[in-house]
C-alpha cells in the first residue's frame, strides 16, 4: 500500500505529466531495453511507467510500482 503522503505526490506528478509531458521539470527518463514501458517517472521510491506518443502528444500510464518490485 502506498503511503498517503507519497500517493498525493504521485498524483501531483502524474497531473504535471498530463499538463506537459515534454517539460524538463519532470523527472522522466527514457528506458532502454525495457519491454513494458518506454518511459518512467521517478517519485521518491516509486516509479510510474508509461508510454509517450510524440505524434499525438498522449501519454498512457501503465503501472505504479515501488522501485524494489520494478528492477
């Protein structure tokens, strides 16, 4: 279970992605050789995995996991 304070931060960061996923302010990293997702957003000890489509300017959230369960 995600702690309430961390969950609020996760939601704020995901909303920031929604507003502008191509901004430099958000801690997004392109993943190499990772089949599940193209990008990840780091929020404390949690990672948000998603696909980012340049042409349509859409993001598709896939999952949120604690980093110990992701790597």
